[in-house]
C-alpha cells in the first residue's frame, strides 16, 4: 500500500487442499480514500472504488440530462438520451481519447455499476407490474385476443421458417447468434410498451388499453414458444420433451407463493393506512425487501430473475394508497438513475468504429428491418379487421413494435455470455436507437390526442338491453350534489332484471403541490376523521341499503387540481364501462330561489368532460332546495322536450327507463314545426320515428306515460311552451345539441349564454328562474368516426 493511503486493503484469503495450504490469494480492493485533506491520496482518488463510482454516476447523469433537455423538444423519449449518453462515453466517441476509459471506466470497476444497474432493472420491472391492473386490461375482450394472438404467432412462425433456411446458409458458429436475434426481434416486452404509453400519455385511452391487453397476450405466447424452441435447437440444454415434476412443482409453488405473499402484505398495509394518507416509510421498506426476496427465490428456482418482481408488482393494487406511493417514492431513483445505468452501460459497450465482418452486419440489419416490418403488418392487419380506425391501427402497430430496456437487457446478457460478439451487439443497440425514435414519432403523429377517452364501442343508454345492468357515474362537489343525484337515481327504477351500478366520484380540489390522489373506499381504508366526503359517502350508502340487491354503489374520492379533474372523471367512467355520467351544474340556489353559487371553474370542468367523455353525459341543474324534496313515493312528474336528433333520443331512452317505475309520470312533448322541415338527415328522421313509435306503444300499456305533439312556428313559441312546462314537472329532461336551422329553435341560439347546455337547457337553467324544477341536459356519446 502507498504511504499516502491509510485506508485498509480488502484481503480475500483462500486455503488450498494438500500441500498448498500455505499459499494465500490476496486481492487489493481500495474502497475509499481519506478525501481532499490527504494531498497524495487526493491526486489518485480515481484509484478508489467509491469515489470513482460517484464520479461515474455524476458524469452519466449530467450527460443524460443534458441530452434529454435537448431531445425532448423533438418529442424524443428519455431512453434515447440514456443510450446516446452511453455511446458518447464509449469507444465510439470519447473512448477514442487515449486513456479515457481506462481512467474513468476501468474494467475492475464494472462490477459495482453493473450491480446497481441490475438492481435498478429489477425494481423497474416491479414498478411496471404495480402500474398495471390485469383485470381492467383483460376487459378489452375479443379485439385484444385477436390482435395479440395474430401478432405473436405470425412473426414467430415466419421466424422459425427463416431460421431453418439460415441454418443451411450460414456457418454453424453463427446459428446461436441468428436464433437469438430472431427470437428477440419477435418478442413483445409488456413493460416497455406500458412505459411508452405512459410517455405518450395515452395509457388510459381506448387505444392504450387495447395495446396493453394485446401486448400482454403477445408477450406470453411469443415468449413461451421462442424459449422452448431455443432450448431445443441451440442444444444448450438436454431437451427430453417433458419437464421434470420437481421443476413444475417448484415453478408453480413459487408463483403461488409470490401471489399469496404479495397480496396479503399489500392488503394489510392498505388496511393500516388512514384514508387520504400515504403509506409509511416502513411499509415502503417492507415492500422493497419483498421484491429482493422474490428475486432470490425466482433465480434459485431457475426462472429468469425478473419474473418474480413482475408477478409481485401485478398483485399489488394499483393506485392509492400503496401502488401510487410505491411509484412516487421509488420511481424517481429507479427510473431516473438506476435503470438508465443498464441502458447507458449497453451504450458504452457499443463500438461503431471498428467493424470486421461487414457481410454479417448486413445480415443483422436485414434481420432487424425484415422482422420489424413483419411485426407491423401482423399487428396492423388484424387491428383493421377488428374495425379499429386505420390511423389508430397504425399507431397501435408502432407502439407494439417498439423496443426498450427489456430487449437491451437480453442483448447485454447474450453479449456477456459470448453469444453475440462486439460487432453484433453494437449493431443491435444502434438498431434499438433508431427503432425507438421511429416508433415514438410515428405513434405520436398518428394518434389523435383530442379523442383520448373516446371509445370504439357504444356506451350509452339507447343500445343497452332493457333488462341489462345500467352503469352510471355520479359526480359531486358538495353534499347538495349528492342529494340531488340520489333523487335521479331513485327515479331510474332499479330491478333485479335491470340492476343499477352507481360509481360515485367525490371531487375535492387539491391544495398546494401535493400529488393527486384517487381513493377507492372499497379497499377498507381507515378514515382519519369525519369529513364532508364522509357525509357524502353515508348518503349514498343509505341509498344502497334502501335498494339492497338492486343497486350496487362503489365510491371514490378524487383529489386533484381543478384543471385536471375532467381527466379523473373520464378515466373512472372509462375504466368502469359507464353508460352515463351525471355532472352537477355550476350554479346553486337557496330555499328562497336565490342563486348563491356561480362557479366558472366547475363550468370549465363540465365543458371538458362533455368534449372528452367516453360515454353519454348529463348535466343536472338541481333545484331540490326550492321544492323542499318530497319523497319519491308521493309521485314524480317528469317531462321530456323532444325536437329530434341523437341527444334527444338518448334523453328519451333514459326517460323511458324511469317510466317503468309506477310512481314516475312521464310526459313526452314533441315539438313539430308548422312547415315541412327537411334539415335533419333522413336516417335521423327514421331513428326519431322509431323511438317515438316505441314510446307510444309503451304508453298504450302504461297509464303513467303520456305522449303529445305541439306545433310551433319558431323559437319564441317554443320558449312559451318550455316555460309553461316549468310549472307542471319536477324534472325536465332535454337533449343538448340540435340542428342549427331547426325552425322550432329559430332565434334561441342568439341568446344562448350557456352553450354547454344547448338552447333549451340554457332557458331552463337561467339564473333568474326561481321555479322548483330540476333539469337534466343529456348529450349522447360521441363515437369515434372510422
């Protein structure tokens, strides 16, 4: 040891059998220096492992962040900056400087940075599983299975044929390399695709759900087939056609153990966490230790070490309090530092300067391009056949064909195992760089972000069976909103043949800079105190008990900034497959009919929901305080103003459901122009006539349904009749949008102060109106045009 170094050496002693017991193997590992105060040691601080590692991390982090600040202006993902940073630090660029890599990144220091990168990758896989909810992913249905199965089987089948041809052409020592390249190119990395969807901010969209479900199926199929075939062809293992009983029991037992252990610990932590609070630091440490235990168990059973953490992540409930806190606490250090190390290390091994076998490199690039094209077509074609819009099908193909850290980890493992030589590894990483940039740019350009929550399937009241479940998302800001929506829900007449599922979303403005929360009250969290939200919960709980067996109520509380509240509403409606959203109006009245609240913030929320909702939407103008809310059993008079169009048909469909209740008296008033009107499309006229015919037939068998027509010349006569309805009904239901040149509404649009309610709804929601009548303005689901 040098005189200037007072830190002890780490000595590893090994005694050999026989007459070699006196021999000692000593390794000098210098961990840390005495710092800057020891001048001689400070001059050679890079000879010590700890300060050298700190400097390596600093250089990698600064270079990665600098590149990301530059490339994000071009909508490039962070992984691109991490890989470019490794290429810059490697032999391709800075490695050309004499003694650069030997000084800053010596070979003996690889073990430390490699250990950190592998730890980061393990937790990255775990967090990817935490963010996913397998139950909601699989709800996508036959579309996902069709796309996922075809996308996996077509490339794998072509790859098997392709490999059989290559065996006859290429030299034997190239067979393992080609087999692994083809296998990895045809693989589908579920965590990588999920991360890309998060980067593109479309993970909660219909396209995002479809991509997640399809990629999960494709990942399972392609991974299983390629693994079995690789073992059989490469001959690295003895393949007998059957697995040993011990291996089957160990693998099955491990998976069941991880599921049981993870679920039990997670639910216990959730139950011990007060409502609205994050889980404690001790619980985060416990879950982290569980991840490491899962890694050890998985590796010892013989499975790839990342399988255990991913399964554990899947069984952890996503969202608050546990899932969101794990992501908040761990993702910054994992995704921001440790996981990028693996990508950067791969980049540092890339040498694009020295290429010895140009012919085989051409083969490598051909493999990459050919199978990338095969994957695109095998995803795009079944997506179009499943009636996904062409642009969305193209975006889906590029999203599912992307590559990322999972593929790079496979490349790195093959490089360490000497299956890939340096040239092949360099070309494959360069291909990853190009594919990541291409897939992100193409997906971003093809996807329409304004239609994030718009579905491909009909989620409305018109098209659900009369004897099927009706799913309603009821939103509330105040206790008055809950009382008003309860009256509407009671009038919806739930039965055993046609039950009612209510998803209540209590909206609370988030103060300060805290992270937004979505609290699921079904998870059994403890309440820290009795709050306004608790009182709202109790009102709907009493409603559920009143209609026990006919109504199910699931309650959530969304705490977020008001400018993002519409995302919470649309996301819950999308996840729960709701057919109708009921929003509270932004104005409130006292018992005397005086307006006390006119919130422009709530009005903006309602407008944003109307534009982005995945289902039908209604806005409830509630004046129950003026009426002093009588019980429903005393009779409930509902009037519907019908002018024609898709929104009016949706409003009538909901009113007809209410009319099944014997205590609801429905009056349908159709406003007909004096002169012949041909403004509506012929198909709209046919649909209007059909639903009105059904209403008349239903009225012939029910005494509580009245249908009549009123002939009007213009909007002025319509307004007189609408104001007359205010005295006769407890609730008036109207459609939001109508044809602009409709004679019945002529002149009303010029005085429309609230366009989100339409001309008729605007009249009924006037601030000066103090009549005891509530109004429900209905907008039909906006279906994506194909």
